[in-house]
């Protein structure tokens, strides 16, 4: 009786015979419904989700490779965007540094999955071109659009970003280009001791070195550079207190951001999206050759242009949006960080995976492609040395006051 008096049962909470609240299942259903509504029905791009199952149906019912490729491409697009969204939600619980690394990793998950299926089919040239196209699209298209759109929105000011982070990423990109350059030089100078085997052995050795260097870079980021993803001007509060132009409303808006789904919901959605992308990637890779023949389009165009744009759709949009919000450091982290991860991790990882599969995947990207990548990295590296972004319109408006 004393125990019952100490723990009375409230009359306003219905209790079942098992001692659990009757509304427990209802609360669980409401939580699942809310999670599905937030992830699936909150983005208009998710209207393309039915094209994934439709691609599988067309593959089963007809032999139209072009339509299967096109529908698979449309079905993967919203999945790549939602994969980035789930990663951003998980970043709220892991902190900015780990969150930035997770965002870069899962942002490239689509390209890596497609590359693994292409390696499984022996399409090493498609892997080369798709990864190269992903690097070029991030460094040229995404970064250029970010600077341009940020300059249009903030045309009366100069946008500043951290030169230190840009220098580190540029150095890693140059190291990756050197790793790609050696096998190409060895091949075109005809200095191999064993034709074909020396180039492959050098590629595998260079890939292991690049993976080790990237792992060291990750440890350096996690241990020593905890403020890598903190934008310039947000490192402390002393400068903010002394800045008369600082707007408290902007600070309140930034700190009001909160996760929309829980940590475990983010992890579950990441697993679901990754599995579904893997299924559609199998159909996508299987129909690349058929789509090229049906559309009379070179495989190189599909690999360099279409696949990277679809895989990086979420990164393209997020980098531009951050630049328009005057958060250029985050835009650089998305664009340059993604290129760094593909070049230092994605490409050597595919070489190692191809090694395990028995495929002769190497680092010889052909002379023309390697030269383009080298010139691109050099130009971007010199451009980022300034630490300031100013468009032509911004320069003219500051000079002529219009």
C-alpha cells in the first residue's frame, strides 16, 4: 500500500495491462509519419522519386536501354539531394568538423557507388571520366557559380574566405594531380620495364600513398583544426562586440537552426537512401552503352557531364545557397573539399577496389584529361590565394556607385 501511495497512477494517462501507456504505439506511428513527411514530402524535387521504380519496371518489361538509363538518372537525382539532407541533419549531432567531413563523404557517395558498379562491369574508362568530371564540375561549375551568385546578391561588398583552408586543399589537389601525372608520363614516354604492368603497379602504389596521406589529413582536421568549417569572422565574440556594424539578428537566425529529425532517424535514412541509390546505380551502369547507342551520344559525354551533374546536384545547390548567404567558407568547403576527397580518396579507393576485383584500374587518365585537370588545379589554386571574391558587377558598382 505504501508503494502504491508513493507512486500513484495519474487518472489522465490511460495505462494498459502491461503497464505501458496505451498511446505508445500511436506516438511511434506519429513519429514515423513525421519523419517520412519531413524527408520525403518536404522537397519538390522528390516528385522524381517514382521514376526509380518506373526504371525497374521498364527494364523488366522492355529492352529500351535509353529509357531505363534516363529514368534511373531521374530517380537518382532526388536521392542524392535527400542523402545530403540526411547528412546535414546528422551533422547537428556530430559537430561542425565531423559534420563537414560527413557531408563531403556522403556528398560523393553517389559517384563512388556508380564507380564501383562500373568497375564490376569492367568499365574502367567510365570510372575515369566520371570521377574526372566530378572534380572539374566542383572546381569550375560549382565554385564559379558560387562566386558569381554571391557577388550578385552582395554586390556592394567583398566576400572574404579563409586562405589557410584554401591553401591546404589546393596542396592536396596538387598532390593528387602529381599522383595521376606519373602513370601517364610513364605510359607516354614508353619507359616501362614491363609494358602495362609497371604502370599498373605504380598506380596501385601511388593510390596507397594517397589514401595514407588523406587519412593523415583527416586526423589533422579532427584533432588540430576544429574550426576548419567555421566561417571567417565567426571564430570569437571579441571582434563582434567591437564591430559597430554587427547585426544581432543575423546571429539569432544562425543559432535558431535546429535539426528536423533525430540522430537515429538520420542514420536510418542514410542507410535507406544509400541502398536505393545502389540498386538504381546497377541499372544505370548496365544501360550506359545502350543509351549511348540509342541517343547517338558519346559515352565520354555521359560520363563527364551527365553523371557528375546528377551526383553533385545537392552540392551544387547548397554551395550556391551558402554563397548567397555570405558564407563563402562553407561554399569552398563543399566545392573544393568535395574535389579534394574525390581526388585523394575516391580515385585511389577505386584503384584499390578494382585491384581486389581483379580489374586493371589505374591512374592513367590519358594525357589530354590529365593536362586539363592539372591546369584547372593550378588556376584555382592561384585564384584562391587572394582570399577575396569580387565579381565584375561588384567592382563596377563600387567604382561608379550604381
